[in-house]
């Protein structure tokens, strides 16, 4: 059997389409949410592992707001929470 690899989305029984992009893709100029939106995806999720920095939340917010302005739909964001056992801290931000 073949398994699809790459950028894909699912369509629910009611016709709602859901896709996701990885943490890093939100920060790139040609982010996956652009291609997903062009395919008709309405809800885009981002399960992130972005470490904490001062004033980084405002940058994240700006990226998500711009993604929604460009593409419409709903953008869901959830960041990892906790510590990696060393010096890296993840703030658990969710929007």
C-alpha cells in the first residue's frame, strides 16, 4: 500500500476541511497555510514547539493574524508546555 506524503488535508462528513502545518512553517515566507488555503482548507492547526523568549508572543500573534488575514478561515495554535530538562522553556501558549 502507498501512503501519501507531503501537504494534505482531511474533509469531514459535513464538508469542513482541516489541515495542519508544523511549528517552523508559520515563520517562513512561503508557509504551508497559504497552499492549504488555496486548496480550500478552512481550519488550519499548528502544534508548535517554539521556545520562550521575551516579547516573542507578540511576534507569534502577528504571524497568526497575518495568516488569517491572507487566507481567511480559522487558525488554531497550541505551543508545547514545560521544560526540556535543560535550559529551554516552552510557555504553553494556545490561541
